[in-house]
């Protein structure tokens, strides 16, 4: 085989099929980052604030390492599956193919559904907590630092989506079949256990993104939704901070 043939084969290499992921492994892959997020919010974050660091900076320095490790874990898992570092294989394995009109319509409908359901669930939960005279904890961050906000947004979106939908969901599909999205969404909701008071609502709304990813076999809708739902508010806060 000559050098040209070897180069051609490397460029045309495709991603390896994902191995099945059952209950035990699914629980383990959610347990580790969940513990990390609890530690970052209740140990690292207040400790950094006590050193005199601004609240927003403390939060970023406390949480970004966990999200960055999730992104790194996704890339390591991709490579350990035997996938080559080629554009074609990466797009195929992480389901980053081109969006068509049908996918855009599904994404728009999912965003509307998420916002509507989320609002209803939030109102119900707040009424419930009010009845028991309980006020959910609020992580007050203050004015965001633009560069740090961008760093956090990137790791938040790509760390979570490359891990939960890029690596884990396709493997769960091979074990749980058509119900993989439900398993993925439920475990993803428990990843947010650090804000346990919102868990009842998260168990509902966290099903929307994995359902969309599994149905469309494309993760761009998940990335776009995650950006709009998590990032838009932060970007608005950054703009307001810059104007002031």
C-alpha cells in the first residue's frame, strides 16, 4: 500500500459504533460529575468567596473545572472507542451533521415546549414551597465578568452536551432502545442535584433535549437549545454589565 492510499484511508475513516451502556455504567457516569458539582457549589464556591474573590469569579473557578473534565472525558471516551481524529469521524460520532428544515422546526417546537412547561412547573413548585414556608436557595453571583462568562458558557454547553448526548446517549440507545432518551434525561436531571429543590421540574424538562437528540440523531438542536436556555440570560447580563 503506497503513501497516497494510506492518507486516503485515514481521511475516509469513520467513527466506530458506540458500545452499549446499561444501568450500572449509566449510573456511574452520572454519579461522578454529580458529586463534582455538589462539591463545587457547596465547598469550592463558598471557600473561594471567603478568600475575598468576587461571587461570579468564585462560581466560575469552582464549577468550570467539573465541566471541563466532562468535555475532556468525552474526548477521551471518543478516542478510547478507537475513533480517528478526523473531521468526518468526529461529526459522525458526536452527531453533528447538517441541520435540515425538519430539524429546525423540531428545535423551535422543543424550545417553545421547554419554556412553556418550565414556566408552569416553576409556578407550581413555587406555590408548593410557599405553602411550606420554604425559600429555595439562590446562588447570587453579582455582575458577570465578560471573558469568564464566555469561558463558562463554552464549557457548560460543550462539556454537558458532548458528554450526555455525544458519548452517553448513543451507547444507551444500543441498550435501552427507544427509551434511551428517558434514561438519559432522568440521569441528566439528577446531575443537577446540587439544586435539589428544582429536581421535580428538571425531571420533566430534562427529557426534552435527549428526546430531540435521539429522534433526530443530531446534536446540533441540543447545543442550540442549551445555548439559548442557559447562555442567552448570561449574555444579556454581560451586555448590561458592559453598558453600565
